[in-house]
């Protein structure tokens, strides 16, 4: 199924956004930020979703979140926010929650191993919690930025291996690290796919077809993938254009 995730929509009331999305999509990966944070969005969604043919996924909060932080208070608060997002998912019948790995901060640029170690510990705690309530965790690969980890398949496999977590394969992010082909070696671990375009350098979240990603060739690589494709866009209009473009290619 082709769905939408549009972070800028978190500044609009969730009930108004749901009405707009339902006109064009049957899947919405809500980004649990600001007005769409579970503390604000849950009552409205529980009341409205039964009236719409829209299935839900959740992208856990990412602003000010760092599950690999060496600051224990920040790390614990980040884990708590993600657990709350998992519970949010359960309450709106979503079965997949996408999360970001930890990232480096000024004190950890010279010691990235500790970020991996703390992220792994956090991931183990989060997946145990999610398993208990029937929600799957999808760890997302990151774009080519100085402070990110999980930019290549080896890094993300190191973190999810031995846990119940799967991978949210972000095609656009992988394009910025020139690793799209390599990521398909982990295709058996994909439980969510993020789709957007870029020029191979900047994580621009362009409409599909406006960058240099060869989606027509990539679609053949997903033959054994049975999960959802989530178009990550900067507007609903961009997502609709991407949806039409992708549908023509068999996504």
C-alpha cells in the first residue's frame, strides 16, 4: 500500500489533516510531533478513525530525541517518548512504529562507539516493550550528515541483529550515501519503506521524479517485500504527484 507521511502537517489540527489525507490515501504514517503528539492527537483520532478507511502507522518523535545520548536524563526521556509513541500506535491500531537511531553530539564525535552502544541498549529496551503490546519497531537508516549513525547497511544491521526490530528502509537517505543497492542485502529485514527523491547529495525530500533516484529500476528489487511504502513529502500535493508516479511503475 502507498501511504503518506508529511512532517509539516504537525502544525495543523489532526482532525483537519485526516480529512484531507483520506481523500487521497488509505495509509497515513503520522509524525508524532507538536499537534500530532499522542498527548494531543489521540482523543481526536480514536473518535474519528472509525469513520475513515485510513490505516495508521506512527513515526516516533524525532525533535530533541536522542536514544544514544551520553546524558542519561536526555536518553531516558527519549526512550520514554518512544515508548509513549508505541503505546499511541497500539491505541490507534497501528502495528509499525518507525524510530531514529541515536546521533552524535559535541562530546561524542570523538567516541562514536558509545553512541552505538547506548543506542543498542535503548533499542533492546524499546523492542521488549513493543513486543509485549504487539507493535513492531522499524529502525530507520539515516542520511549523509556529520552527526548521524546508521548511514550504511553494516551499521544498521549491527544494531537490529539479535533484536525483534526490523528496518525502515529510507530510499532517499540511502541515495545520499550511495548505498541503495547495498541495502537490498538486508531486504529480508525491511518492514517499512520511506520513499522520496533527491539529487544524491542533499536530503531534500523532493517529489518522486524530481531527483536522480532510478525508481523504475528499484521497483524490481521489492518483489519479495510485502509491507507498505510511505511517501515522505513536504506537502500533500507533492505526495499525490509521487503516488501517481509510483503507481505507474507498480509500487
